[in-house]
């Protein structure tokens, strides 16, 4: 699964001017899962895929007034993918059983968004609702290539597009919808909620997956899909009175890729599924600087049946469902400053 490209701090109060927040996300320890029974497939066979992903998100927000703000977000990512099957499996048979790695580095898809507090912040300081609309442009390389070993003529290496999970972009012009809300029951205790959805109308981006070389039945997965993405967060926040500027939070987090997009086709290759996580986090504010961190730990992981899986199930007369690699945890670290 691709990482959902959005970041949230715990504070829902707009800055009076503008800010320059930066966030780093590190995904590590990916295990391969299938269906809700949460069976670790690859680990038992030592064939698991291991992705190491570091993402630096650079965002610039401009507060227009106490209700409206605009934002631009640019992700820069470094990815390394270690696997066995991608470096030797040809037409269902291993030419050579050898684990190797592919990598990618560069900017991702840039996003512009506008936000509005639906209630007047001067009158509703205890709670509010913010709506956001944005556009994501295909600035990230969605056909990034690296060498795959033992798959070329006579077992040589061959330059191919890297796996969809470490491509820098998805190749689609997308539209984002966001809802951010908070409510403080008392001065130092409240609740928060965030919802994010990315609509990608484009069905596929033309980048070849080479999955048809793994097995002939995967011919309908030869091209990468451009899927929608979503995220939901909700939880409690508590300001620590003994330490000025420090607040902690605990909540749940849901993120994933749907089987069917809201707009456009949903064919070609994608790994739909979702992750439920428990997310502890903290914020520390000092003068014009806010430092924030969160570490979502996955508790439920489900790789759902894709459109191409269903097509192959009908053709073969047996249930077909691919697997996917999910992160055990994500480390989000960020800093925001006002100018």
C-alpha cells in the first residue's frame, strides 16, 4: 500500500500569520498480510517484502484571516524495498532465489489546499469545524526505475519501474477533501477528529508492473492503477498543566486504499486495504515553535480483494486475493514555526 499523503498536528487553532511546518515520517518493519485473519504470510516462508520509507513533508501555510487559510505541501521521500520474488521469479519458477533491493528518491506529488473554519473562532473558542478542499498535481515520478536482478535474458539484471509502493507519485491529478474538528470540554482536556480523502479520477498511469512475467494469469495487472486514498483520526487531547506548552493525545487512526474509486475506473494493479492503528502523540509549544510527534501502531490490517483479483477469481473458478505489506508502526516527527 502507498502511504497516505497528509499530515496533521494536534493543535486545531490557526496561526495568526503563516507558518512553515516540516514533518518526517518513517515506515519500518512491514509484514505481509491477507484478509482479516491477520496471517503473516511471507514471514513464515522467509519471502516477506521489506520496505524502508522516510518522507520529509515541507508545508507552507498562509493565514488569510481568522477563518480562511491556504496551504502548499511538498513531500520528499527516500525508499528502499527488499524482496525475493522480484529478483528471480519468472513465469512461476525461480530462476535464482536471491534477495535484492530496489530504491527511489525524489519529490512526490505537490498539493495545494484552502481551509475555512465554519464557526467564528472569536465566538466558538471551545470547539470548531474546519473544511478543506485541495488539488494534488502529478509532480512525482510515477515511472521511477531501478535494476532488478536475475529477470533479464539469461538471468541478467534489467532496468524496470520500481514497485508501486515506492513510486514517488501516482501519475494522477487528484482532488482532496478534508474535515478537521476539535472540542475542549475543559481548559486542558478535549477531543479531536480529522478526515482526509483523495479522489483520483485517472484509472491507470501507463507504468508497467511486469506482474504478467510472474504468472500469466496476472496479465490484467500489467499496468499500475491510480487509486483513491483516505485517512481518519480521532481521539483525546490533554494539556499537561505542570509543563507549560506540553500536550499529549491518544486516539485511533484508519487509513487505506479502497477497492473502487469514487470517480473513474478501478481496474489495473492496486493493493487495496486498510489499517487500524492506535496512535499516541504529543505536542510541545515554545513561543513561535511547535514540535510534534506521533507513533501509530497497527492493530488490524486487511488487504481486500481488488477488481483484478475478482476478475481472476471468475476466470479460474477459485478465490484469488493478493497480499500486501503493511507497516507495524509509523514514526511521525515534525516542527512548525511562525513568521
